[in-house]
C-alpha cells in the first residue's frame, strides 16, 4: 500500500512539475495584455498575441484578469464591429480611456446581452465612467429559432457564448442566462490556472490548421481548387446564405426583438454607464437587394425616439455619413476593408469626443 501511495505521489509530482512548466511557458509566449481586444483576430478565430483562442473565450475569461480603469470604452457587436472599429484609432483621439473591443462574431441581441452580463459580473457594481459602444448589425435581430448565431447542443439552441461558457466549468446556465459556478473573488485565479489548457487549445488548433491547409494545397495543385466567389456570384451566394440563416423575413426584426434591444440599452444606462449606438455602412448592393437590411433600417428609424429617451445615449448612423461607399470598401457582404475601417473608427472617435459632455465626461 505504501508503494502504491508513493508511486501515486511521484506521478502527481511529475504532472505538477509539467503543469507549472506549461503555466510559466504561457506567460512567456502570451504575456497578459491588460485589455480585451477582439479586433486583433487572425483568420480561423485565432489571436495574434493572446492566450484566448476564440472571441467568446476572450470575453468570458479575459475580463476577469484585466484592470477595470475609471474611464473605459467597451465596443460590443458582431464581427462587423470586431473588424470595423479599431481600438488603436480610438485610443489616439481618446488617450484618457482604456479601449476594449469585446465584439463576438455571429452575435444576436441575446448574445449582446450576455456579453454585457459578463462585463458587469467582472466589474464594480457601478459602471460609471464606462462608455458602451454598441454596434448593431441587421442580422442580429433574429429570433432564437433561426440558425444564425445559434448552436444546437443537447437539444438546446445556445448562442456561441453560452456554448463556450459551459466548456471549462466556470459558468452555468440558469433560466437561459449565463452565471458563475464559483465565487467571483476566485475567478481571476481560476482563469490564470486555466492558462496551460488554453495553450493546448492553441497548439491543437495550429496542428489541425496545418493539416487542413496542407490538404487544401495538395487539392489546389491537382487543379481541383475552386476559385473564390466574386462579383455577382458572391452576391447571389451571400443573399442565399442570409436567407438560410435569418429565416422568414416576416419573423425578422419584429417588435419583440427591437423591444429586447431597447431593454438592453436601458439596462446599460441603469448601470450608470453611457451608451453610443453606431450603425455601420453596408455595401450598396446590400442596401438595394437585402430585404432584411431594409426592414432593419425601417424598424430602427421607428424606434429611434425610444432610444433617444434613454439617459446618456447618443446615436450615429455611419451608413448615412458614408452613403457614397462603394463595393470596393468591403471585402464581402458586410465586412469593411482595413482602410475603410480606419476611417469609420476615426469618425466614431470624433463623435465621442464631440459628445463627451453629454455622455458625462
């Protein structure tokens, strides 16, 4: 029995040493940045210099390990906000703020609320001194039964953030809301202790990508690689995918979804935070041919008065300001080029500077 206990102790000690080695290795390879910045995203959901592999993981875990400065700007939205609003540009014009991009791809209004819930859980009770820059994308205004922004898991239609929240056992779902399984006081320590496992996520992802990219290269050399869709083919494909993902346009952007968005804005204001709502431009052909986008614009115009009644809220429509945008300003049906995104970001920063007094700064 003593030998068994000793052998078990040796094995545990050996595993412990390896764990400590990988823990320190993560700090060497991925030092803590002090901010959550989902705009620094590689293709295939991998970060350039961050231990968190996914934008959802960055939000769920990253906010527990950063300092919550007195003045901060938190950008939330979908991948259009992640690509279209650059914190580095805002930082130049707003040097006294800490800029965070907490946007999560394929977001819905429900997922925006979940991001805000995580931010509030990891922050002081009063959010005074914080500006939420909310960037609604028209596809976010879907019901929970559509494929867009949802994952079917154990017969539950979850958002991507909900699914990731269950992964490490630190979060739980109660009444479809994301909550903690441990005391908030211990969350920073728990996130630090998870770092070796987060590193292995990156390693396995890299190996998988290398394998997949290798086969794609061979496939391409065999002359079987299909060219990327361009022009009218790309537009037709995008319209088809949006129709599949967003469902029947009659159920899209209804009053219940708009009311949910208004309620989210009111909850942010009740936390003492300020709020800037930014509508981004879309390609001209989307304005002309997407019935979803046209319905969203109509609904937003009808609800603007309700939005403007909320304390410390400002709204800016970049689609109107950049109505002369062309298809060349976009890389696909929704995401801007780097040059266009920098111009949009500067416009947003200028707008915040001009509205600082109204926003409470």
